[in-house]
C-alpha cells in the first residue's frame, strides 16, 4: 500500500472508545481501529465479553483497556470516560455502538421498555458524546461515529419495532445537530446505518430461513452485511480520509435505502 493511503487511514497516536465493544459490530470495530493504530477503550456492561475483546486486540499487538459500564446510567458513563482518560491521557474517537432492540407492537410497548430503549440507544449516545467533547476539544478535535440503522431512516414494516425506529431516527438527527454545533471544536460527527448483520442481535431472525429470505429480498445486492463491512465504514469516518465529512449518514445496506 502506498504511503499516501497509509496516512489517509492511519489512526496512530489516536485513542478510541467504543461502547458495546465486547461483541458483534462493536468488537469488530474495536479490533479494526486498533489495527489502524489507535489505542482502544472497550466499554461494555458485559465484563467477560469486554475482556475477550481486549485480549484479542492485545494478542494482535494492540493496546486496549476494559471499561465495565452500563451506558443507560450517566454516572457510569462519567466514571468510564474518566478511567479511559486516566489510562490514555486523551480521546480522539468515540463510537456510540451499544444498543438493544425490543420487537414488540407499539400498543404493547410498556413505558419501561420505551424508556429502556431510548436510554440505551439514544440518551447514552448523547451523554457519551458530551463526555467526549471536552477531551476531544483539548486534543484539537475528534471524530464521533454513531451506529444508527436502516430502521432509523425507514419505517421497516417487517416486524414491529417502533421504539427502535424512534431511537435510531433520533440518533440520525442528533448526528447532524452535533456535527453542526461542534464543527467549531474540530469534532466531526457522522453515523453508519447498517442493514442486517449476523450477530447476537439478529440471530433469531437470520436463523429463520423464511425471514432470512424476506430480508434478503429487500436488498438489491441480496447480501447481509458482515461486521467487518460496518467496521470499515467506521474506520473511514474516523480517519483522516474523512476530514471534511461531517453530519453524514453512511448506509452500509446492500441498497435497501436506494429503492
Ligand atoms: N446486527 C444488526 O443487524 C444491526 C443492524 C443495524 C444496526 N445495528 C446496530 O449495531 C450496533 C451493534 O449491534 P450488534 O448487532 O453488534 O449487537 P450485539 O447485541 O451483538 O452487541 C451489542 C453489545 O452492546 C453491549 N450493550 C448492550 N447494552 C449495553 C449497555 N446498556 N451498556 C453497555 N453495553 C451494552 C452488549 O453487551 C454487547 O456487547 C447497535 O447499535 C445496533 O443497533 C445492528
């Protein structure tokens, strides 16, 4: 690879924090950002998953730390960011990735479930972004990448997930709002909107052959995304290659949104 290409995608000297980095898309992203040269803080409420993710990074020659926290608890976010800053001394990249989905009809969605989904998928992204803003400003700027979803841009219609649509739709426009507000700080804020990816999140859906075919038929490319496809989009948005890209939502969706 040419020196110019290396420089475009290099994260050497940078520090990245990934929420929900213990497994799935978050784990793949943590590993990829590490391989691009970043030191990585893997935040997850599942301690053993976060430890496994960190072990994989360290075995591959990277530097990483485990942060155990539940992002629906603002005080735990504060503590985790303080630990990351203590360890690495700076923060350049934040990936808001932790999320959950409750596939429940709107009229059967309890207040508690609605609030739980908003707390983890939307409110946590806001609180983590605010916790990142000062250290990023001190570092001369930074990059926030929010993991949204095609369900934050479309109404789905395959199974009922109103709370997920609302939380991811909110995340899409939070991306634009913070991009504009924090541009003067040198902080770029972008999102990735993936289609279905095989992880614990979607196992039950994708293991069902009929459902799997229904979903594939919604994508012109007739392919699910792999975790590495989403991680690569995050790497691009976090890297110097995207230095004038902000407020953008990058679909990694097999053409789902192009129809
Ligand atoms: N898998 C898909 O098909 C798909 C499609 C579109 C978007 N996404 C989005 O991608 C992101 C990652 O999804 P995934 O498929 O890797 O999910 P996953 O369920 O495999 O992994 C999620 C990780 O987040 C952690 N987590 C969940 N709640 C948390 C909390 N409150 N505090 C701290 N950590 C928490 C979990 O412990 C887990 O390690 C999510 O934002 C999801 O909405 C996924």
